[in-house]
C-alpha cells in the first residue's frame, strides 16, 4: 500500500521504490505493510526541515509531495533526493563526500524528461547547524514549489500552499514509526497504557 498517489509524475519514483521495497506485515521496522527503508532519525530530520508539511509514505519510504506529486524523498541514514528544475546552487554536499556523485549531480535512474532528482546530504556537517537547516529548508521549499508546478491542480489551502492529494494526511507523520528516542520521550518507563 502506498499513500503517495499513483500519478504519472510519480511513476518512475514509485516503480523504483516498489522494486526496492520489502513487504513486511509486522515488526518494529514495518510501516504500512512495508519494511521501513529510512532511519527514524532521518524521518525526524525531514519533518524538521519541512515543519507542518504532510509526510506521505511509499513502500516504506517517507516522501514530501505537493498536490500529490513527489518532491523530496528520504532514504537510508543520509540521503535526501530533491526534485528540482535545475541543480541546487547552494553550497550543499551530495549524499556522502566519498560518493562519486558531485553536489547537485542528477541521480539516476530518476533523471529524465520531467524527472529531475538531485541527491543531498541531510546533515551537512561542513555547515553550522542553523545554516544547514536554513539551506536545506530552502531547497525543500523550492522542490515542493516545483512539484506543485507539475500539477494541473491550481488549488491552494488557507495558507496559500498547494493543496495535498484528496484524503492525504496532514501534519507530522503519525503511526507506528519506530524511533531511537522512543523511551526518552516516554520518560524511560516503557509503554504507557
């Protein structure tokens, strides 16, 4: 099951995630019937970089979308894929400094006509925390605006943001998403009933 709409603009991404996804009915690392493919810390980072924006899921991977069209994908522990009309111009690092990808280099197999995805490191250790947050948030907003521009739907919500796909969740991701800090949030006393 996927909450990211099966739209033509999402076809290449959904095909890739479906191919790489692992169906899993239960367990600590399952979400919506799929093995979680993104570390919980990165899911939280994604939520922090786009506060209040709905996090959709596709085959165990969190996705930010505008008008149902995918704009940002978080994978593993250190990869954000952003959908942009051009390479990022900010001084942001790609996925990992040791990777063969250069900053802003298109990320195959999602690169093609209408599919422009670029890898970014969500942590940006070369920058101060506030500068990293600011620059990554700007890229994410740009990706969301670009994704919205790929839609025929011109509706907006009360804040002037693109309306999400009908029936899509709002706010931060909710559910059984595992977290490393789960016990800390509950005061270290285990599950409350």
